[in-house]
C-alpha cells in the first residue's frame, strides 16, 4: 500500500500530510513524517511513501484554510480506524464551526454521551488527521486551551485565525 507524502509551508510552520487514494491518513505541523506514522492504525499504515509536490483538493484545502476559508478542509476525505465512539466523535469534530470552539464537556455531549468527557478528550488525543479533523476546536471548560499534540502556540494560532475569519464573515 503506497501513500503520498507532502510537506507544505504554512504560517504555523511545516505541515505534513500522508494521504492515499485522495484521503488523508495523517497530518500535522511537522516536517518529520515519522511523527505522523505512529498515529495511523496498523491496518491502514502504508508500506511505502511517494513524496509529491501537491495533493490536489487536499493541499488546496490547506491553502484555503490559511487564506481565510476553513470550509474546504472539512470536506476532505479522512480515513482513520478506531472503536465506534471515537470514530463517531471524529465525525462530530468536523461539524464544530470554525471560530466557535466547544469545551470537552460539550464535545462529549455532541458525540452522544455527555458523561464521556475522558473518551472525548481521548478522541482528540488519538486524532491522526489534524486540521482536517479539527481537534484544535476543543478547549477546557474554563476557557484555557487544554492540550494539543502540535503545541499550544499552534492551537492558539489556529483558534485566533478562525475567530478572526468568523468575525469577518459576520
């Protein structure tokens, strides 16, 4: 199973995407693909990688995000594998509006189990497709950022960018 590998330059630093058949398997703010492969379920892990200079609609969606239009990233196909709650929770994340983050408690409720706050947080922690499955849009109840695999500075930058985009669209 060969996958495509692309590292793009973004205002938040290098952003690497591993994709196969037009769907994102993993992505994040790193230039080191090895930081992404550990997040891919073993059943989906590619055996080979082909470095590419573009990924069509996938890389276009990243560029759109950084030019003020976060919508296309939510339409990019993503393939992740886990249990039923986590898979559903990842789908729910893609419905959280940019510029309107939810708390972990709200995210658990949106995912169908208001008491499953730890499971919701775990879904964020194990999300391999950063940006396309926007775990950065989940914050703590007290309004603080919580965690983010790619660092709190990037999470804050993404949330600030989306807040500005949402305010401009209002």
